[in-house]
């Protein structure tokens, strides 16, 4: 016989008092707080990824500064000084004549240069150009009384930067080799572009047409483009690079890629007039060219992977909660927290291994480490082989699916949305057996 007094019965018509939150709801609330706290280390990892990505950009600028910048190439253009009488002294200026047709062909030899763990794509480009000039029928308004000073006429070519260690530009006019003018005369110039001037040495205006040939060798990084400043422009670019991106206001009419190299051709041009009283707008946005993209942009892929870390974390905690409710287990909140820290560690491991080994190998190694650690921890806390195998299969499938989503590019959003919908449906199906009332 027990001496304990019997429990007092509730008065008739009054329901017994229930706790504000049942057991499963209290656990769900505590997991929400834990999930929010685990965002702190996740944010720290995200900031570290951004910092390393910024360091990669700085390293590319340093490599480009030592090797050569992104190159933009100008023309040949014909510059003729003019002079006309003024009130006190003669007025002077320059007249710029663009070619009627410009044909350019460039061959790029890309390579990867490294500074520590960071890499940049650089190239050596050899470009040949053929231009055809014709004298205008009439001068622009306002120059009717001007005299063109043909003995001072010169051909001008330009590039973003001329680098030592490359062959000197060679220019021919009507089959005659020209020598560059090493003295920079006052007058026409291009902002942010290095110009080379070749005096024509004419005594009088040329007759008919003036054919010009040029050979350039350039060293640059990432990008090569041509300013299409001519009546008609034909440009061909080729190079041994598997992932080119063509840029400019017009896409190439013909593109050939075989997985190791590319060839692209443009046919475009300007509308008349070809005469300019000032320079031919060297900052013209109408450029044609190519960017040598990184085949697998490591830091961008790592950054995108880190955005899925929240999905890893949420599914891991929810899976443990379902194991606890459906499998009749009792797990401590600390066990949830250690699982969460293991999953949050994945982007950090991916950053460390990806920098040294590349994204694909870094992803495989990081995923294998986290998968092994989290699955072993699940086996230790559940002591059930079936639940451990189920958790390992779920996590392995998630790692594999995320890698496929990252590789899809165009359909990544669609695949990710469908995956979230499928995961939520699976959780809802498993949660049917949970007694949320406690």
C-alpha cells in the first residue's frame, strides 16, 4: 500500500491544464534556435570565401601588371595635320581618316600563371592587319580654306599597353616599311591607350588608294578586343582555349570550338563619314573580342556551394528530429549541435582543398570527409545500423545532387527548386507518423 495521497480530480466541466508547448514542439523550437546560432560560423566561412576571392582578384591584377593588361587594339588610322589662316596666327588641328576596310586576324597563345595558390590567364597574341585608305571627295565643313600638311601625315596604331619582350610593331604603306616616330608630338591622342606613330614621308597626297599592313605582338591577360573603326571590318580570332566568351556589341557570325581551341569571325563596320576632326573616339564601346574564361571558376563555384550550406544543415537537423520521433530515440541537443558543426565545416574544407586541388577534386575530398564524419557520428548516437545507413545515403545523395546542380549553370535554379520541393515532400511524408501533441 502506498501512503501517497491520491491525485485530486479536476472539478467537473474543467479540462486539465496542458503545457504551453508539447515535447516535440519544444524540441522543434530549440532546434530553430540552434539553427540560427549555427548561422554565425556559416557567415564567418562565407566572409572568408569572399576574402579569398578578393585576394584572387588582386593576384590577377598583380600578374596582369607584370605580364600585360587586358588589351584593346586600335586601327591603323591616318592622321593629317591641317592649317588655315587666323586673325593673329594660323589655326592648326588634325584630320583623322579611318580606313574604308580593315581586316584583322589574331592568334592567341594562352597560358596560366600562378602567384602562390592564385592563378591568372595570360596570353601572347600575334595580330596581322590590312587596311585600305582612300582620299575623301571633300573636306568637312569649316576646312574649305585649310591646307593639309601631307609631309607631316602619319599612320597611328594603338594598344592598351606595349610591353617589352615582344616584337616591335611593323608597319608597311604601299609596300614600303615605315619607321616609328619615337618623339611624341603634340596633338591627337587616345586616353588610356598607348599610341605608336609612323610618319608616311609623303610630299603630296597619295593617288588612288593606300594599302597598309601591320604586324603586332601583344602580351595581355584575360581579354583581347579590337575597336572596329573602319567602314568595313573583318576580324578573326583563334586560340587554344576551351572556354572562350565572345564580347562586344555584336556576336561573331561564325564560331568553331572543338573542346581545346576556338575560331571566331566577325564582319561588321561603321557608317560614313570616315573623316573625323578629332580622334576616332578611342573609348568607343563598340569593341569586338574574346575573354578567356577559367574553365571551372573555383571561387565562384565555392561561393555558390556555400549558399547551399543552409540546405545541408536544415536537412541534417530535420533528419535527426524525425529519427528521434519516429524511431523512438532520445537525442541530446548537443548531439544535434555537433552534427550541425560538421555540416557547416564543409564549405571551409572545400575552400581549403579547392584552392590547392581545383574545385572538382576539392569537392570530392571535402564531401567524403564530411560524409564519413557525419555518418560515423550518426551511428554512434543512434546505435542503429538502419538509421545510420539511411542518413549516410541521404547525405551522399545530397552531395551528389548539389554537384550536379552546380554543373548545370542554365538550369541550376530549376533543379534546385525541384530538389527543395522533393525534400519537403519527403519530410512531410515522414512526419505523418509524428505525434506533435507529445
